[in-house]
């Protein structure tokens, strides 16, 4: 079975969120995580992709649980990068 194709519109929206968080330093943990990933040898593109995975997981959780954005959960997931949120569930 083949991997599902990423939706380019959804991907662009998630990357816009990442870029806005970095530009606005809100939350500051996004920028701190970006710098940490870059210092660990990840490219700018890969660091942003990893952060986008956390953004996507948080959006999924918000929709699934019908609860507001959870900054604490989001920051915990950022702190675990490059381990992705769904990797620890397996």
C-alpha cells in the first residue's frame, strides 16, 4: 500500500503557522526549538519540518478532543524533537 500524498494547501498552511511563530517569537519555545535543532545539525528546512509535525499533531489533538490549544502539551512535544509526537505512541 502506498503512502498517502501530502496535501500541498494544508502543508503550506502549517508552514505558514511555523513561520509566523518564528517571526513573532510566539510562543518563544518554537524559536528556541528551531535554534536547538539547527545547532544539532538539522538544516533550516528540516528544523521547520520537524516543528511543523508538532504543529500538525497539536491541531489534530485540538480537533479530536474539541478543546482549546494546549501550550503545555505543545511545548512538551517541541522539547522531544527530533522524536515526533506520534513515534512515542507506538
